[in-house]
């Protein structure tokens, strides 16, 4: 089995957002896959994907606070500033966290740990809608 499609996410505020349910709902074909791999590729350079805590929203807040401190706006050595003060820090955060994930599929579902969920990291104040290209392979 091979399946590929785009998942469209609405514009979200800056920060980290749990998107596990949105991804699973967009892929009813998961139910047909007893075992396989799901590859997710975010089609943007100023946002990220990560697998992390799915229960306590404080974890998403804390990672956002850490990233903002690690890569603050207004660093005087950034040259790529024409798109606003949050753009280059967003590119750095995206590169640090990554824009791709590969997840196991088991018995028609994402094979996630008890406390694991998919996060979209929105690193711009107004990043706009986001697209994820998903590729499912399995049987």
C-alpha cells in the first residue's frame, strides 16, 4: 500500500500546537494498514514538526519559551530581515527542530507512546495556513 496526500492546517498563533487528532482524522486510510510507516513533511521553512508530550499544555508553553529565548528576535547579526523580525528566528527554530517525522503504524493507528503527540511549532506571529505532505507505506 502506498498513499500520499496533503493535510491543510489553518493559521495558528505562534507557539506549539498538538495536531495528532487532525493528522489522524485526515487519514482514514490508516485503518487499512496493519503495519507501516507514515512520513510527514511540513512544506514550510518557518515552522516545525516534533513528537512530544500530548497531555500537559504547559510542555508546549515551556518549549515555546525556550525557543524564543534560544533564538530571540532582533539579533543584530541577522541579515535576512525583510520579512519581519520574527522571520529569521523562525527559520533557525525550524532547522533546529526539523520539518519531517517518520512514525510507525500498527493495527491501523499511529504507534505512539502513551504520552506522545504530534506538535506543529509555529514560529511566526502570522505564519499563515500550513501544509503537511504525508506519505503512507505499509500493508
